[in-house]
C-alpha cells in the first residue's frame, strides 16, 4: 500500500470540514486497498473508523468552517491524531482483532465534546447483505448507539439510499430499525455475481438523526447529525468448497498368488540340490494369507525329494525344495531325483476408494458431510476473498465456514451474513 500523503500537522491550517474530508478520503482509499488485498480485518476496522470521522464531524458541527488551529478545544487535535493513527493501523493491517480496533475507536469517541442529548452511532447490522438471498421482500437494517430523541415528535431519524428516503420502522434509545425493500437497496449495486467474487461492492447509506440541544430552560436548538455508512455486498456463496473423501471397504477382496510350474532335478547336476522359492503378493495392496499357502506336486517326479515352508509372512512365503543324486556302486549309471512343483497362496486386500465433489452451499446453510464409516476427508476452500484453506477435521476458526462434529457426523456450517464478523 502507498503511504498516506498528509502529515497530521498539515491539517492545522485547514478548515475542519476539509481536514475531516481529507481523513475520510484517505480512509476510503485504505479500505479499497485492503479489499483488493483480501485483508478482511482491515476492511471491517476501516468501516468502523468511518463512524468515528462522522462523530468528529457531528461533535464539532458549529466549527466546521474554522481552521483546526482556530478551534480552541484541546480535545480536537488528540482526536484527529488518534483517528489518523487508527487509519495508519488499518493501512498496515496491524489490528489483531476487531475488538482491539473498536476499543481504540471508542476511546476517541469518548473524548469528543458531545452534548448530553446528542446521538452517537456505534454499529450497523448487517455489515453485509447477499444480493441473491433477497430477490424480494425487505432487508432489516439496525443501527446501534445512543438515540435519546428518536422517539420524540418530529425527531424521527431517516435513512437515505440513492435518491430514496426510508422512514424509521422501530426504535429504542439504543437501536434504530429500518426496513428497506431489497430490490431498491440493491438496484444500483448488483456487482457481486457468481459463486466467487472479490471484496469491493458496497452500498452507501446516509443516516440522518435529528435531536434537540437544550441550552437552557428557555432555549432549545434543533440539530441533525448525519452518518455515512457502507454496507458490503457478498457473493451468493462464501467461495468454492471441494470435498475429497477416502474410505476402505470393510470386507476384503480375495485372490490368488501363484508361481508357474518349477522343475528341479538332481540327475543332470549329479548332486544334492537345495533351493528356495519365494512367493510374493501381487502389487496393488494385496497381502498373503500364509496359512493358506500350498505346494502342489505334479505327476512327473522321481523320489525322494523334500519340500518345506521356511518363511510364512503376509508379504513373503518361502519354500525350500531339496532333490538328491544317489550313486549306485553296482551300476555305472547314476540315479538322480526330480520334482515338478508349483506354489499357490490365497491373498486378500481391502479396496480403498476416493472421490471428490463440489459442495453447493449458500450463506447461513448447514450441510452434513457424507463421510463413509472409518473414512477420512479433506475440505478444500477457496474463499471469495482469494484466501485458500484446507481442513481435515473439526474447524471453528474460519470466519466463513465451520466444520462441527455432532454425534458421529461432520457438519459444515456457513456463516450468517447478518452476524458475519471478520476477526
């Protein structure tokens, strides 16, 4: 990311309105760069920092045309410096959690010279909406903060999106709720199409909150604070999910390992011959059943001969065969023994199967992973923010998907966009 251009001291000679616009512009660029880099925590921290700049604008609403140097409020410069420090931390993706970022921003908000009755915006829910999940109907937007005057006559807040204004649907002193038709909210912002999309599609909203400043028992002044809010658009799914499975059959497959016919004769050699013959399992996962091996002797044989099993294992059965040459003193001809023999052994193997399939899931879905008993799996997840993950069991730390072990099943759970946080 490029360095932010304006040192904090250069803001002193600027009207506060321009100084805040400059900080807001820098923050917007930082958020854009974080979106392109897939820095999910930086994006959310940047969104929250926008509320702080709006709070500065509202707290000093009567001084926006004066230069920062002219505003004799010792709280202003530390608040500007702290806000810019937060922007730099967002730029460097330095926050370890969204709670850490929120704590830093809350300290700035607490230092501002708000009037007792002045509203404060802390959070907007949802932070994200899924265009394809709202073909019709309303999207509920809830703003959390302090809104003491929202229920009073002629002080109802309103929400603007594009050229449309939406009235308040429900409220408490802590929450404002708006119901916005999905088709209208998303009309100009359907940029996140297909199963995989990048960050960067946002819906700009403007929240207007009127309130009354009670200066004394006789004088009351009406104000209207405004907050620029961005709601992100998510693609139809969190990304591409590929399930790879591997399992072995419970019942083995049986076969036969065999040698060809072997002829061993001592007549030609005119000596005693002792030779070993090895029986190995066939390749491809086979193993021998040594207790079921046999030596089969053919009809063509001259006794005596001797056959003995000397090694008996799942990967090797060895037979020793002995034939003999027997001299005959009374006969000038020699007499030898011979045998025609072959060896056979039953073998077995368990067949290992594997497959892979793409899982079709959307936000908020739950799906049982069909894993055969005793099998293993790997879930390969290419998230829409360009990050790559692989899971081989329970996983609860990912912001978009979780794998839970419930009873004897593995269950895939996809995050709900209404409560999605990218810590």
